[in-house]
């Protein structure tokens, strides 16, 4: 009497478990990356009113606000935040987001900046993080002229939206 189908051999079972674990690992990694990107996107959407306030001040005075108060915001950088963001600073027109303890571990205390530029036709555009400088735009912030070393983004590129990633 030949061997019937008595079930899986030990090797087949180990291989099946290995494949399932590999798939689970890939799924968890992809979900974590998606979750961090979602938090960064939420932060960028939440900072839009601050961007508009800076644009408004620039159009009025033709000067960038040097800090939050000059931008028409409160002096407290922690009062204009969403859950994941510890603070929103304004430094010579540049907006700096600092992700706090409520953010996912991969970006806690990381920074992302939005730097103002002016196009040839006079419109206002923003450079996000280490993203490319907008075509034909000139920097409005001293930090973009090389007068000060700054971190535009300390968040790894894989977590940033495409417009905020380094062009390298």
C-alpha cells in the first residue's frame, strides 16, 4: 500500500510559515510607511492657514515676517498644532514643523520646512523640505541664499510627499 495524502510534510509546513511571515513583514512595513506619510500630509494641510498668513503679510509689507508674532500668530509655537506636530515656527518667513510625541516613532522630533519663493510673475510659491526649487523662482528667505545652514527636512524621503523629496 502506497503512501496516501496524509497531510503536509514538516518541510512543506515550515516553508508555508516562512512565506506567510515574509508577507506579513512586508505588509506591516508598507502600512507603517503609509501611516507616516499620512501624518506628514495631515501636517502639511494643517499649516496652510499659516502659509496664507505669511503670504498676506508679504503682500502688505513686501517683507517676510521674522517670527510668529510678525506673521500675525501667537508667540507660542505649540498653539497652532495638530496632534502629531509639537510646534510650528516661523523663521524669517520660513515655516518649520516639528513632529512631536504623538507622531509615529519614525518621525518624532523630525523637522520639515516650507520656504517661500517668488515667481517671475510675482506669485508666491513654497518649497517643501528638500524638494526642488520652483522653476524661475527667487528665494525670499535669507536662509535660501546660503547665509545660514539649515535643515530643510530631517524626515527620510520615503515618508515625504514627492514635492518635498530631494531631487537627487
